[in-house]
C-alpha cells in the first residue's frame, strides 16, 4: 500500500527572458512499494495556498484516494456538473436553467479557467475572470454557477475547499424597473385598442402573469363563467448557439406560482371577445396548426398559426406601440411589475398581491414588485411640511414651501394616523 514518507514547501525562483519571479512549491513524497516512488508537486503564488494543497492531499490519501494521478481541469468538472444537473432523478434542471448555465460556462468559465487543474485554481484566478465580466449582477450569477460546479470537486475530495466562495463577491445593482404610471397605463390602453395582442397585454398588466405563463395559458384553465383563471403551465422559446430553437413546456416557476386568480369583469368581457376573434381567425386560416400539443387544449394567446407566441416578437410589438404613443419603451416583464404597483396603489394588501403574482417570498413582492408612484413621495413631503408649520407658523418663513405643502398646512397631522 502506498504511504507518504515526506512532504514540504519551499520557495523557488524562476527566470525567463530576463524576468524573475518566485513561487511556493509544495511537494509530497510517496512510497508506492518496492523501489517505486513518486513526488507530486505544485507551485503557488501564496504560501497559504501551498499549505492548503499539502493538507488536502494528505487528507485525500488517508481516505484512500490516489493522489499521484492528475486532478481534472476546471472545464472537466464544469462539464460533469452540467451533465449531472440535467440527468439527476431528483429535480433535474429545467431547460431554461440548463441553457443559462451552459451559456455562462461556454462564454466565461471555460475560456478563462477551463484549462486550469481544479486543485491549482486560486482565488486570484476567479477574481481576475469576474473583473472582466460586464455588469455586476451578471458577474454574481457566473460566480454562483462556478461555485456550484466546484462544490462537486469538494464532495469528491479533489479539493479541500471552494475557491469561488472565497472570491470577492462582485458589486452590482439590480436593473431599475420602472412600471407604467397610472397616466401612462391609460395612454397604453388606448394605444393597444383593437390590436391582435390587446387581450394578452391587458391580461398581463391586470393579473401580473409572467410572460411565459401568459404564453402558456390554455382555454381549459380559464373559466369565464366563474371569472377565474388557473396558472398551471408555462411555455418559452430557447435557442442555443449552433442549434435550432424550440419551444419548451413546463410547470410554473414554483409551487406558489401554481395559483387560481379571480378575473376582473373587464378582463372577462375582453377574453370573451378575444376567444370569438381567435375562433374566426382559425376558421379563416389555411395555415392553422394540427399539432396535438397545441390543438388538444388550444392556447388562449396563439400566434397566427395556432402555435405559441414568440416572446421577443411580443416585446417588439409592445415597444413599437409605446414609441408611437410617446411612451418610454418597456420590457414585457415590466407589465407584471405594473400590476403589482397598480394593486398597491388601489389599496390591496401586500399578502394578497403576493398571491396574485405567485411569489414564494413576500419580501420579493414588497421589495421588488411594489413600486409607489412618485406622487406618493411628494404627498409625504407635503404632509411633513404641514406638520412642521403647524408646530410653528413662522417655521421656514411665511412664504416658504410648495403649493401642495401650503394647501396641506391647514390639515391636522398625526403620526401613525390614516
């Protein structure tokens, strides 16, 4: 049986083309029986990394691992992690999750770190890659994907710890979302009148559906007589590099996303008229699909051949309408945010909004999807001004303050009041 007969760390100086540098070289001497001996070694910039490597190799040897063989590369570990994520029996990744991870691995992780042996990967290597990634949020996602892949190497006792977890977390703010204001909503509703996608846009804006939930909505999940709608499926389109794109069907994002929503009367009337138009369109069309996955239970918002809508097309149409109406261009997802903000402005409590939007965590609803209209802050400033003036009529001068503040000054102000 192989046994360790020595180990250590020494400083070594290198020189090439007139340039000199130092490295800490860690080594372990192994007696493999008889006259056979091996001495794996590895160079590190920092002494602490060399010490960690020696400690890890000794621990692996004591567990029965063959430490004389070469460790797999980061690229090989990432490939194994990607394969396990899609083939595991318990909660395999959804196609959209796999697509995202594969893109990050192909564009960032493999080109920058893929050739490095996983046991030689350092925190500095990871930091150097992340510094090149544009956008802090995207860099955070890449760091998270790399960390998950390296956990596989930790579990397999190839490395003692996860260097991605030790790397500096990239700073980045979420992209600011600006839902439509009440005035902009009215302008948008007028602009989409009699458009083929009118019912889709209003359904998302009124009910807060995710775009993939709206695209995947079927008439079997809609009860217009009971004025209810069940969210139980999503459909989205994915295209990987070098491969043809395809539509994917699946359950909603989470268990909470499976929900039944009460329909406003206006939406019920709108969907009745929309269903009539779609039936007329189907009868008149010579290209309507005969695929059973789309015809067995027809889609509420199909394309012109009866199949699912292409998300980018829906967004482009909406942005063209907004531009012609003098509105700022929005993403389709911002109509969902608009629903949350409108319900909040109408006095609906946050817990109910959470249920309508299908969030697993109420903090997501409160912190991300409820956007108070800017006029709320002006009203708050006016009320504070009124309170200060009621305390002292001469406070800030007799002519100071905004018109709104002066109008509110005569009102009785109470902390914690309505």
